């Protein structure tokens, strides 16, 4: 088997993480979860909105694919899990196997998230928990959400999403937040820090957005133990 210096995938994946993974990744306290409306953007096939709803928390998930039928979402989710975790085997040295026991355990987390998401999606769509939306133009008013979280999209795909797109997305995530936006991870598929972070930080300062890079209590991809917190000045 060849060893790769990056996760060599050919798509922006429609996969997701569980409620417990999100709590760890974003260092979400009970206070964070219960203090107001949360937006997960883009949410993909994450089960965070579904599991948070079961616990009585208010979470909206948005994604560009949420206008597709459940069967198509299921097919894409299953296909992307298969594609990505075949590639993980070729680049396993880029990962730390602490939270997940092995690749099979990791896949079980992704399938659990997908199945929980799919079970909740039809009713959640009718009730407004799921919204079809695409960054960098979200259909929400200013300050709609107390907290905005964005997982495994910006920075991770820095090789195919350009600097201007990143700037526009970060500005939009802050716009719809009344308190804070959190972004994770801060590195690419090669496990290296995002190359244009200096330009991003300068842009945010110019826009009147306070940016902090803080420790995150989660590290799967090596070095991915930091997240960005954004607030309006």
C-alpha cells in the first residue's frame, strides 16, 4: 500500500460527526449548549442537531445538499464514508488513534452519525432544524444564533477553496452570530497549517472581528488541536 502525505480525496465529503464528537471538538459546555440557538454550518451528515434536539437544545443545521431526498443523502453519505476511509488507510500516519480505536471504530462513528441524521431529517426539515443553505450567503438575519460552529470545511479544504471564499464565509458566520463563531480544524488535508492564516487574521482585524486561536481538547489529524473563535468587536 502506498503511503500518502495528505488525505487524497476528490470531493468535499458529505459526512458528519456525532453529538459527543462535537462537544469534544468545540469544547462545548452545558452552558454553551443551553444558552441559546446554535447553528451548525455546513453540517453535512452530522447528527449534532438531531441529538441536541433529543436533549432539549436548540440547534439548526444547514447545508447545500439539504434539498435532496433522504435516499440520495443516504447514498451520498455512504459513498463518501467508503471513499474517505479507504484513503485514511493510505495516510494513517497523519492521524492519532486515541479517541478512535482504529479505522473500523472511526467508520462506526461516521455511520452512527449518518443514520441518526437520516432518521431525523424528514421531520427536522419540516420543523426547521435543517435548512438548505450555502456559504457564503446564509438565509438568516444578523445575530440569529448565539453560537455558530463550523466543522471540517473551511481551512481543511484550503487547496480547493480560495482565500476570498474563506474571507467571505468567515464574515458571514460572524454576521449571523450574536456572540461567537468557532471553526475547526485550522489545517488542511495534508495536516499542515492553513497557508493563508496571516492574511485571514489581517482581514478579520480590518473587518472589526476579534479572532482568537485557542487549544481544542481534540486531536485526530496530527496537529489539529486548535480552533478559531470569532467575535464582533
